[in-house]
């Protein structure tokens, strides 16, 4: 699902940001309900892509894909 992919994306980025292992990060996310937070607010958080599009279009970016 898109929500699961987003959670994995967040986990991987946070893991790199804090120099943690995947296991450490997953446990931290489970222990403190981060996965629940990401799932609950997925609809709001996914709008970042829309915001990035607006930003790029305002700068006449050429998007090839």
C-alpha cells in the first residue's frame, strides 16, 4: 500500500538521519507509535509532494517522468 511504502520511506530516512540500524529505528517507531502517527496522518503528510510540485512549477522546472 502507499501508506506502507511511505512508512518505510520515513523509517529509512530517519535511520540515516540518526545513524541508527533498521532494527533500532523500527523498534523506536513501534515503541512510540510513530507508525500509527504516519498512518493516521498519511493523507496530510502526502501533500508534501503536491507542495513540491507547486514549488518546482513556480520555478519553471522541467519534470521528465
